[in-house]
């Protein structure tokens, strides 16, 4: 399934924004403040700057780069609408720096957050 072709008319909802030359995303979590050991959900919207995204190839994960480990859980991603995705199963089990990894088709975007 190809969604959200081209940048024209593609607007990202408010949230943390990450982009590279080819795609821009925004995401937010619920609850907004991530707490250690508490599950959260994450919604992500994407705007390819050209071409289209292959929604079948969207993956999300997170790790603690300094500790060289990931989460203890696998995230489930489901499409909500064109280029919008809801994911659940997130849980950060330690305080410190976590790095989200969003893979959208061939694109890989990362975003760091600090969890107290
Ligand atoms: Cu750790």
C-alpha cells in the first residue's frame, strides 16, 4: 500500500519532529511524559518529500545506545490512516537516554529522549 504521495498538502500534526532529505515525521506519545516501567503508545505521521511511503514497511523500535540494549518488548504497529500509524507495546524499563528508531520504507530516522 502506497500512501501520502508527494509533499504538497501533506501536513504533520504537532509533536516531536524528525526529518531527513526525503521524509519528515512527527510523533507523540500517550501519556506525553514517558515514565520508567510504564507502557505507552506512540502515534506517528509521515510526509515523504517526494515519492510515496510503503506502509507495509514501517517498523518502530527503541534502544539505549550507551547500554547496548533494546526494549524487552516488541512494538506492534497498525496503520490508522494515510501515513499515520499507531504503535503500542512500548515500555522503557530503565532511566537514561533512549533512542527511538523509525524505519519507513528505506528511510531510518532516530530521535533521542531522556527518561528520568
Ligand atoms: Cu539501559
